[in-house]
């Protein structure tokens, strides 16, 4: 499944939240800290993520590792399989096409439960 990863000049949390709003997405900022590798998972929402501070890495379903730092931006469709890797300590702004109030639990979903419509 395709996702878009870009790097650029670091931006502030407020600037990232303004970009979220310009996309028509719902936004929130939070600290994303992982001491250990996450299990591979997917989300039910389309996402845009900006790294505000810190560093870390994630892996896609093929095992490709991408390092992240301030100025990185990720755009991923619903159903994208990924995992954050241990040692990731970042402040991020997340924008999603669905408001958090309608997300179902668990947020990190099992790859075996991904609908066929989200696996293309």
C-alpha cells in the first residue's frame, strides 16, 4: 500500500495544526514515545502526520525502515500497515479524516482483521 513521506524545514505545532485544518482533517498534537517496537498494525482513518520535535523511526509492512525528525511529514491511507520502532521519542501533529470520537477500539488494529477494501 502506498504512502507519502516527505522531509522539509521544521514547522511549529501551530503551523502543522493549520495545515491539518486546510486539509479539512481533524487534528491533535501528542507525544509519541515507544521504548520497544510496536506490532504491525493499521488504522481505520486516513492520516497526515508532522514531526514537530524529537527523532525515531517506523517500518512499513515490507520492513522498510524510515528515520524521522523535525520537518518530516507522512500521508497514509486508511488500512496502511506500519509500526513505530523502539527508541522513537517525538512530538507529532496528527490529522485524520475521521474525528477521534468515532474511532473504534483498539486504535491499533490487527493486520488479520483488515478489510479487503483497505488492503489494496
